[in-house]
C-alpha cells in the first residue's frame, strides 16, 4: 500500500527525479574532502568557481544536483533550471571521536532557509552504527526531529547513513570490517527507513575492495531493498566509475530507485586546468552520466510505487496546513 504525500513533498520528489520517476542525481556537496582535493593554497572564490563549472556543465544530464551551503551558491545560481536541487543540512564531518560519531549542525543554516532559497529537498548525512546502543538511539531521535522539521516545511528528506567501526583497531577500509559491513548496512536501512524519511541514500553493503563476487553484490542489494520501507538510491562512496556503473546496474535490478553520485563522475576534473576540465566534462563525465541514466531508466524501481499523489478535493487547500 502506498503512502499519500503532501503537495510539497510530492512535488519535491517529482522535481528531483526523471520522467520515469527514478533518481539520476549528481552529488557535489563535498566540503572537507573537496578542500583536500584542491591545492593547499586554493582560495574560497576559486573553490566555489570550480564547483560551479562542474555542476553547471553536468546538471543538464541530472534529474537533480546535491549541493552544500559553503561552496554551492554559484552552482545553485547558474545550474540547469530544469534540474531539482537537494541541499545538505548537516555540517561537514562529525563531532566526537572516530568510534562515537554525532551529527553536527550549524545554527545559522536551517531547514527554513533551505525552503526559502527554493531547494527541492533536504539531505542529511548521519554516521550510524545500529549496534552502538545509546548513541544509535540518540542519532535516531535527532533524525526524527529533522524529519519533523522538513515535513513542517513540506520538503522531502533524503537520508544518507554511513556505517563505521566501533573498534579503533578496525578501520572501515579493512578486510575485517568488510565482513561486518553487509549486515550493518542492511540493518541500518531497516531501522532508519522507519523514521519518516522519504528517501534513503545508501552505500553498497559490500566493499568491492575485498569482495568481487557480483552475485554477492546483487544478493545484498536485494536484501537491502527488502529491508527498506522507503525508496533508496545508491551512492558512489568514492569508488571508481567502472565499479559504480556495475554496482548501479545490480542495485537497480534489485530494487533501487536510481543513483546519487559525485566523485565517480567528476573527480578527475578538479585537478585539471579550466580548458582540460571543460573538455573532460563535455566528454568523459557526460558519457558516464548518460550511461548511468540509461541503466536507471531500464532497471530502477520508480519511487511512485511507494508514494501516491495528494488527493484532490474542493477543499484541499483548507485542509492543507503548515504544522
């Protein structure tokens, strides 16, 4: 049975998805990782301009673009007007130590401002471990508050949970953690999809650096789809393009509603000259997006299988209230 959405959330999802009601979203909300990709002496204006150049070129091939409030305004102003916009709400990084990660927010950046600027949806990244006890409960409570605030302003929320290790001696990029990762990612989808979020933005349950069995990839994607009660999209999480293309096909075949990717598409262009960047974006990066779009168009599950449009009555506008 589908859930009936309010007008704003329905429109937000329509605006961020393709005509087939699947998501082809370009991500460039990176801040801390983005700064590390640039020369150390790069100034703010240059960083914002490079982001703007990449986004304005590739936004014509995206159903939406995910941006940040730190470097993203020029890209927001100049990008393709027919593409939707997701704005990141959380601060870059996390508070606490590496095994006890809380979400950080900037008091000067609010859901109300995201709504006011004309964004289509809100995105929140949360480091989350379903077995972290009181911290998991705390994160869930924070996310429920964010859900309520987004829905108060009738904006859909895309939630990006990222797993991590609770053991300081076991890194996330280790063979040992890769054995734990599938169950953690799938359990995370099961728990967090019930908080009222509209879309989950999920990392692959399988670390491709330690498991190349594509049947196993497909099986875990299917398990993720079964666990999630809302539509989900696959994020690239820094893998190379070739790997992400394969992951996207398998994920969409298994029930994902599209993709949301950044570095797998545009990473090389950051360190190029302006002329080289233009050539790369108009050729290689565009080709990558077109291939991903074709995969989602053929295989992805439309988000409209989960949600239905607002019911029209003569008095709908009377009953439509802001919480």
